[in-house]
């Protein structure tokens, strides 16, 4: 009888939907059954907290996003990664085989940063992001130009006072129909993101966890420096949290976000 009960329990455990793997060890994001590619295989940089035509006062904390690739510092070559460059009042370079210059119109973020504090004086500006490799040679990955007006500059506000070290996540759409891809944006403030293979001290990568109302959870690691996810979870309501994991010390959580609610289906 006990043998039969054990067999039944085992069968029940094996019959759990593969949509809920209950992975004790987080899966690589690309291998998780809920992961899906970005629409049309998109590869692009973008700004996550400002839109075209915005009127801002400086200092202003500008946040970067990246679709279809990962971030890495400039220590050495790592396939599928790059680092951000902020172009101010500059067009895309005509020669994409040459390194981007270093000056106040080409600002480099070679440590794997996801943000910059603008200290521009009042006036009209065009901003653009370009992703480049470890040699500062551009990938064909960039943002649309963003036109902003700086209406005031507060010289008494220290730029470093904006924001604090930590991570967060944002859902452009917090409620979607089943089968519709969900974009989940991660952000690391005053932290450096990197592909784990580089083993760069002082860097980390994102880990996303989704928990439903029944307490079931799924976790996935974005070890290749990705700063967003595209997912197709089954119908339900979820609490999402992102952790920032140390790239050198496995399993060490450096920072965790507040939870965000996602609804899939009515």
C-alpha cells in the first residue's frame, strides 16, 4: 500500500505542467520556457524615463535601456555585448568601423552603467544612445534621436545626490492578454552590469523571479548582461522581483527591487 501511495505521489509530481518547472536553480533566461525573443528580433538602445519633446530641469538622472543585446565593461571582447554611449547634439557616425571619439558630445559608459546625470545648461538638445564594443567601435545598435528642452539648471544640486545604489523593474504594460509578449525592463542605479563570463570585479547581472497567487515561483538568470526580458507567462497574476547578482561570488545577492504586479488575462 505504501509503495502504491509513493507511486501515486510521484506520478502527481511528474504531472505538474511544464509551464511551472518550479526550478530550484534559476534557469538561464534564454532557456526558460516563458522566454521569447524581442519582436522582429529587434536590437536597439532606448531611453526608459524620458520621451521625445520632454522639458526637464538639470541635473537630471537619465536612464538607458537595451533590447536584444547585453552590457559588458570594456575589459575585453565578449560576443553579444557592448556599452552605452550618449551622443549630445551629434548624428550617428558615418563610419561605423572607427572608434567613437572622447569629448563632451560623446560620453562613454565603459563600466557597464545604465544611467547618466545630465548637467546641461538651459537650451534645446538632441540626445541619442549608441552601443559600441570594447574598442568603442559602434554596433549597429542605437536609439532614435530624442529632442529635449532644458528649462532650468540648478547649480546648487550635486549631481551625485540623484539616486542611490539599487535595482528596480518596470512594466510598460502591467496587464496583457495570454500569449502576448510582456516586456520587463530592469534598471541598475550606480551599479555596473556585465556578462558573467568576464568575471569582472564590481559587476553583476539580473535575476528575475515571478511568483503567482498560489506561491509557485519561477526564476531566470540574465547572465549575459541583458537589461530586459520578453516573456509569455501562462494566465494568472504575478509578483515580479529582480535581484542583482554578483558576477564573481556565485549566489550573492547585491540588491533587490520592490515587487511589481503583472496580470496575464482577465
